[in-house]
C-alpha cells in the first residue's frame, strides 16, 4: 500500500485526507442515525400518558428534551400544552426545524467529499500528465519519469473514484434516512397535538 501511495505522488495525500474525513463522518452518522435513538417507539405513548395524568412539570419536560430528537419536538408541544392549537403547533414546528438541522449535520461535508473526490483525482491526473510531458526532452524520453507520470495519473483517478462512490452512496442513504425520520416525527407530533386538543373537547 505504501508503494502505491509513493507511486501516486503528492496529490494522493489530499485524497487520503478526504477519505479519512469521509470514513469518520460515515461511522459517526451510522452510530447517531439509528431509529431507536431518534424515534423511540414508546415515547409518544409515554408523553400522552403524562399529559392525561396531568404530571407536567419543568423536570419532566427537561428530561424529555434530553431523551431524543423526537423528545425535543414533543417537549416543545408539552411546554405549550395549554396554549391554542396554532401556538402549540408553531412551537413544535420550530423545534422540528432545529431537530432536522441537527439530523442533517455533516451530510453537506460528506456530499462535498463525494463531489470533490473525482475532481481531486482529476487534478492528480493532470499533475501526472504534466510529468509525462516533462519526461520528453531533446535526448529522448526518460523511462523512469514517464512511468512515474503514468502512475500519478492513473492512481489518483482510481483513488478519487474509489472515495467518491461509497461517499455518494452513504450520503444518499443518510439523506433518505433523515427525510424518513422527519416525516415520522411530524406524524407523531401531529398525533400528539390532535390527542391534546381532542382531549379538551
């Protein structure tokens, strides 16, 4: 592997940094974006039970906020449980926007790496081509310099594509996952608002 890196020349180091960052982001998002962590299955029922029991206090709301992203959204509704429907819904939507932003964290960076990696590989290819043309001189072609230029050109292109493909796959996967979480969160929040206001009638 070290021989390949050496053969690929200095542009490969940019790609190695990009691959390391992409790998760290993918692992972090895989650990964070788990359904059980974002949308605990029994949380809505527990919040509805708390509402019906009338045990709403700042301590319960604070613990609910720290429970999960869904908990933060429901806590905003619970905090405004005595307010009109529009006010309650608006507070939930505001909390939902903040939660959605948190779920999308680092995805822009991962998408940028997926887009940029082939261009970085192309940059390495151009550097390799310059070396190939630099191998031409009045006395003929320098075979060692020619071979090195070809290595730089090909290895960088290959590395760029090898980084971009999984980064793009995971970026699309995480985007779809976040979108599905946001839709589920909205549905549960609407269900909670309906439960609260139907209970008042």
